């Protein structure tokens, strides 16, 4: 009797698995959407992409994103997902990312800022920082003397680095002693 019960359970599980596979695949059987091989949209403008047969006919549904990219001029598509040549279902969404161009930042005036505060502000702008120290009697020790590039300069955010000159502790002047006769 236990063997018959085990066979019945195994048969029921097999039937349920078969039904699940049939119902799961039936969505593809009843889906009349054709397969579409994606075209290459990289290097096109948004208007050019919208005019292509795949987008204009509704074969694919573009989703637009915008990001800064210094390798592509503003307004040009530089990334797509899924990539070109891939087969997708008709009507599937495709993410096309359009370049906003190169991102520029304006170097703030950090003169007399404490070194750590100046570094934090530049890093918040996405600028890499190089600190150089020098002696300057006009500012407090540890304060910023100047930036390079100068404050107010617009620069490419991903440029190799921005630096600032920080003052170091000054030594007091040596006392002057009168010269002794020889």
C-alpha cells in the first residue's frame, strides 16, 4: 500500500509540473509579438532615433535617460540597453542614454578656508584634489592661499585634478644679534 501511495504522489507532482510548464509557455504561444533585432542607436540624436523604423513603427519603446559624458557631444546617444544586435520582443522597452555633454564646474574661491573644508568642497563638486603647501605670512597656518585653476574658472569636472596651495606654520623670525667686533 505505501508503494502505491508513493507512486500516486509522484504522478500527481509530475502532472502539476507538466501543467505549470504548459501554462507558463502558453503565454508565449498566444503572444503574437514578433522578435525584433535591435538596431544601433549610438551616435544618433534623439530625433534621428525617433525617425528610425523600429521606433516610429512601435516595434520598440524607447526609454530616455540623460547623463553627462565628455566623449559625446550634447544631444547624442552614447549608450543603449539592450545592446544593438540583440533580439527582443516587439514593443519591449529599450533604454537610450543621451549625452548632456561635458560637465563643467566653477572653481570656488577658497582663500582663507581651512584645508579640510576646502578639500571637502572641491570633492563635493566631483573634482580630484592635490594639496601643495607653501609659506605665506598673510594667512593663518593651514589656510588656503590660492587654487589652481584660479577661483571663478570654469573647468571640466573630470579634469585630472585641481590643486590648492595651503599655508604651513611659519617659524618666528630669528632674533637679530649685534655683530661682535672681530
